[in-house]
C-alpha cells in the first residue's frame, strides 16, 4: 500500500471513530413509548390518538414499552420516528419511537 493510500485509510478510520463518539445520546423526557417494529409504533400512536385503551394495552409489554426516563442513543433519526437503542443496566434494546422523544 502506498503512502497516500495509507494516509487516506488512516483518515477514514479516524473519522469513523470521531463520528461514533459523537453519536447523539440522551434521556427520554416525557411520556413516550418505544416499539420493536415501526408497525407496532404506528398502531400504538393510532390507539393513543383514538383513545383505544384496549389496543394500546394489548401492545404494551408485548411489542411496546414505556421509555420515559430511559437513556438512549440514536441509531437512525427520521422526521416522524427514530430508531433508538435504549439502555437498561448492562442490557439494551433497539426500538422505534416518535422523533420528538429524542429531543
């Protein structure tokens, strides 16, 4: 590998490390849920809007969980929903949540 290629590879590696260390993290503030699929989040949102407690309760604990106060890191930020990694002790779970939960 020539010196120029080695320098480019080293720079790219350093940029990857810098990007990873600046991943957005935070604590969920407010009453939000996180769901294991985008479809489950859509159902939970519709149930909340329509005040369909039966549907909402059936999703909770099976496909969705309350995430208020939980630490998270952003995996993929979207306009309407984001994919986050929620940490509980030494464990984590990847969930979909409304994007406003991550601000």
